[in-house]
C-alpha cells in the first residue's frame, strides 16, 4: 500500500514541534480552527484519543 499523510494536527506545542522535526511536515495546531477547505481530500482518516481518556477508561474497567 502506498500511503501519504496529507494533513496533521496536534494541540500540544511540544508534540507539534517533535512531529514537524521527525516528519518534516507542517503540523497544524487546533483542528477546530482550521477552515475545511484547507484540508486536502483524503481516503483514510486516523485520529487518536488523548492519553488521559484512555487512563480514565482503564481505571473504570478495573
């Protein structure tokens, strides 16, 4: 499968800096402030929950 990232967004400024350094791509900050016409067409959308959400979920399960 030949895949390419066409857009990325990250709230944490340190994670954003790391992403840009690792992948040499622009990483936008808050996705809710981006005009939709600036986001290129895509075939697959991936997202991740904040780690805090997963920790709370794990505590509820246990």
